[in-house]
């Protein structure tokens, strides 16, 4: 498994999510700004408030994805690890796991890799483990076969 290519692919996914959130945030702001004042002042204020709430929601989504991208940027592609840690790509009896950001199942190179955060339950169970160690996933024991 090419870890550098996986990281680049995941950065692309996050970039797409950032663009979608940014465009939605701009659209919500434009909508709030474009509300024309009518004789029903309460209706105008409600529409502006709803538009601002929508904009804030998309701004939070954008910031969350941006922070996930920062985490990926900090992971050294060439670093190899002998233990489960942030940036470790683990081949296990349950499939591939990449301890990085919580993207879930990522289809890459005809494989499904579970991109998990180090603070997720499965991420926590993988931290500090070595090849040959066991861990719990979906209430079943699994074995770590290799770590990159």
C-alpha cells in the first residue's frame, strides 16, 4: 500500500469537502444579504437570521474539515512506524486502518481503508500496538499483521 498516495488522495477528498462547505457558506451569506425588506418586517428579520444560522453552520463545517486537513499535512508520508500512532497505516485481520482523521471508509487502490481518528474507539485500541498484537474491533478480537 502506498501511504503517500493514500495521504494525497485523502487531502483531495478534504479539499473537495472544504470547497463544498465554502460555497454553501457563501450562498447562505448571499441569501441572507439579498432578503428584501418588505412590509412584514418580522418576516425579513427571520429570513436574515435563518440565513445567518445557515452560514454559521457551513462555516463550522469548513473549519472542521480545514483542521482535519492540517492533521494530514503534519503526517510525514515517508515515516514508518513500528507501533500504532497517528500516521500509521495498519494491515489487520479486519482490513486496513489508517490512524489520521475520521473519514471513515475510503476506497483507494481497490482496497477499503478505514481512516480513523486517534481519539475514536478503534483508534484508541490501535495506539501503541505492534505487528502481531491483538485489538478489539466491533466487539471481536483481530490481529495486526503489519504496520507502515
